[in-house]
C-alpha cells in the first residue's frame, strides 16, 4: 500500500518502552536489557519540550517517571535533562537521564538496534511536535529506517508530508469502523493494535491491503504464540526476557 521506499527490515519481537518492565522506561538503560536478550528492535515514546526538543517520555506529566513536576511541554530541554529518570524504578538507576531523540538515534546506531518511534503530544501540541520530530528524523535518523507510529492521525500526516522517507504505522486501541480509510489516507505501512482486538480475519484483511500488523503489548508466551498463528507480523512486549527472538 505505502509509497515509502523504506525496506521492511523489522524483526518479529520488539521491546516496549525500550527495556519493557526490566529497566526504567524510555531510557538508555533499556538498551542493556535488549542487548542481553538479543532484541534488535525497541519501541519508545517521543514528545516535545517548550523549546522544541523532541525527547523520550511516555506521560504528559513528569511525576511518574522523573523527580520533576508538571507538564513536560512547559519545560526547557536543559531543565528536563537535569532530571533523574531512573530512581523511581530502582536505586541502581539513580541519575538516569531523559534521552533526546537525536541522542537515542546515536545509541541505537551504536548497538545496531532498530526503532519504532511513537509520537505523543500534550493536547493542542500535535502539529508542532510532529514537525520537530520530522526534522529530527531527517537530520539524525536517515538510513536507520525507524518505523514512526502514533495514535494521532494529525501527527502521522505531518510526518508523511515532512519526512516522507520514513514508514508510518497507525496505532489503534480498538479498531474503528473506518480504519481502512484512515490507513489509506495516511499511506500507512503498518497498523499497531492492542492485541486483545486482533483475530485471524482482521489480520487477513489488513494484510490484503499490504499492511504489516503489530500487536501490543503482549507479555505472555501463549498469547504471543496465538497472535503469531493468526498471522501477526510483530509483537511489542514488556518482557524481552520471556518472549524469545
Ligand atoms: O506502541 C505500542 C504502545 O507503546 C502504545 O501504548 O501507552 O504504551 O505508548 P503506550
Ligand atoms: Mg508507546
């Protein structure tokens, strides 16, 4: 379906938020987990600082995964860079930094690890965030073929327009009735679906449109096997120690 020239080079399993539940999420420490368990691909979440630096973090707010406070998009990068993004997870991770998107590109390249970059945004910030992510992709991620995904159609449309070399995947929780129109309009290469909403029939329909299918977040061996039997192409997991590549 897609018009991107990117090769589809992604392995079956990828680690959710870089190290799954085995390292502080969306940090460089998760890469050690992947190396240990022979994972060649990670998923991580990206959002934007007040001064337009794309960086890795899942939540809108800082409290859960850092020692900072408030909305992440209201801070400058220098303030966020000085936060501790590891202590909440364990003392041995004290001092862990929030990575910028360009820094994670260097780390992934060094370890030969592929990436699924999920764009997130504080409400109302979608277009600006996606514009700066697209800029960072063009500057720092060329030839690394990251797969760019989002729950936001608006953000994916910006990436298709501003960074057309990169394949995009539409994220769904439940699968909406108009999913075919959405993926066609955005020229998607893949659909990423909450695993409980997938079945063999819908996977076949997705494949018939030329789409790859990713299931998230799968932390159980039997569930992963069932999804692969349905024809699911990729599995995003918090447990790279349990689900073997
Ligand atoms: O990309 C799959 C998954 O990461 C989407 O959910 O909330 O963990 O970012 P979330
Ligand atoms: Mg995510």
